C-alpha cells in the first residue's frame, strides 16, 4: 500500500488523483469543442473566425477517435445537426450515429467503419459543411486500405510497430502509406464540400495533422515511411505488399484548403494538474510538455535528475519495447520501473493516461512511492523479473498501486507527476 508522505512535503495519493482529475477535466471534449465552435444566426465560426453560413441540414458531422463521441455531441448541440457518422474504439452515448472500430490494432470492423465514413462524406451536400472531430485512438479504428494491402498485412505491420518501441509519430508515417484515408484522404472524398477539423491532440511531436494520422488534414504524412522502416529495423519484416506501397508512394498535392483548430492538448492537461497541486500549497514546476522515450528509462531519469522539494509535472507519450508476454501499459511500466529510484529517495511518482486506459488493462496507470518496493517484495514478486517481462499490471494491482477510472472520454496523452522530499 502507498505510504503517506504528507509530513515530508510530498503530495498524497488523493492529491495526485485530484490533480489527474483536473487534467482530464481540462481536456473534456464537450468543453473543448464548445470553446472553439459557435453557431449563431446560421454562421459557423471556429476559433472566433467565421467559416460560412449553413443551415443545420447542410452540416455533416464526422468523428474519429476515443473522444469523438463527446466532441460530436458538442457540435450537434451547438448546430442542431445530427447527420453524419462517428467512429470510436468504445461504445458511448452519441447524438450522431456511432460505430465501433478496432484498437490498438485494426480489425474488419475498422475497415467497415472506414468505408462507412467514405460513404457519408461522399454523400454530404456540395454546398454544405463537414465538421470533423478528431482525437487520438483513431488510426486503427477506421481505415480504407491502399491497393493490394490486406487486413492481415495491416495487422502484422501494426504489431511490429507496437512492439518495436516506435513513437506514434513514426508509426503514422507508415500507416499513411497503407491507407487511402489518412493524411487528408477524407477531404478528397468530400468533393466541393467545405471541411472544418476540430482536433483534440494527443501528439507530442508534430501538429494536428498527425492526430489519428490526420484523416481530414492534407499533409505530407507518409513521405518519411521509408526512413522510419530503416530507423526501426522493420524493413526486412514487413509484407511484400506494404514494401511495394512504400517504394511507390507519392503524396498528391492537396486539392482543398481546410480550417483546422486544435481544441485541446497535453500541455493544457499538464497545466491544469499543476494548478491543482499549486492550490494545495505545493511548489510545482512543469518538466516538459514533450515527454517521449522508453517508459522505464524516462521514469528513472526524471526522478533521479529532479530537484527535491518540488512537484514536477510532465505530459506526453512514452513507448514500451516489448520483451515479454506480460500484462501492462506504458504508464504502469514507468511506475514499476520507478520503484527502486523511489526507495532511495523516498519520493512519489504517478503515471496516468488521460484516456483512462493503459494498454490492454482496466487501469489508467499507477501511483507508487518509497514504500512500494518493500510491499512488492513482501507479496513475493520479483519486480526486476516482472518488469523484464512487461508484466507491470499484476504486480502493481496486487500492492494496491493501480488507479482505475474507466474510460474518460478524452485522450491527450499521459500525465506524470513526481516529487522527492527535501530530507528524510
């Protein structure tokens, strides 16, 4: 169980959970869209800029990603339109028709969802407006495959990428080559219809055009796929169809301009967590909004290098290189890796995913402290061996360190918080 270090000027588990709740609230999809989109006297405005005048029956809503159902609800509430389609990895109440796609690897449902989006977008009124709401978690949820690429090919390549430790921005370069939908493909299907993209960003490196592989934002995504294959040593392991697609890939110039607005981001979530901790009286500093790298390595590096007496906050998305067949996720892996460093410093560390789902588990992540190592040993676990097998979840669950929130309906990467006492 977690030790209370409040007397050592460290935040308690309850305070860290409250800070995380503030981070999630700051990225609430309904609020994020409502801040950015207005509809008054028929005029649609985004970020304070008028897009055009449209009747509700001229507006089509298209959503892709984990937070897309709530984002679509906000658009429907503002404009009065419920026409369109939303694709999400999870079932959720939604004013617009919703279908589920695969995650974190694509499924046949993902391909069915991609074709359904193509049909909806192609059938939108030529004099109308498509409001696209896009969040993280959509790259695998919906797709229309490039010529000769099969679902098995797509699944195989995704598995290779997920197991390699490759960051999401590099994965999306390769995903774009295998797809007719990504990097603005949806805009091509829209014909003359205007498109507005409202993006709840979960990316650390890159802009809105790489969130869920940028289905509604034309870009040069995919042009670096060959480079990414070489960088991550995958070139000799991919199917022939994907290799041919990469070799022959050429991005067509965008035919249309689109309006793009980032409505939420990892930075906004981290700032909200920091503000909550400051309100509790702690000295808080932001370490980075661009947290990347191997989960287990970065956790130890940050704890070791951090100045005592300060609560540090970071946001981003680390990676896990799979070495075993255990159960866990990047946040729990970071937490388990942090345990030995905390035993030395008497500190506390929280790693939590704003979507509420860390890997294939029901945990959002975990909070550990200087007493966690002793509790793990008392329960009979070998933390080093379990970490080597990527088996963080059973260990942390057994000692009461996991945090379970359920799906939050948003997704702006992960929030880490940690601190070391000034004295022991």
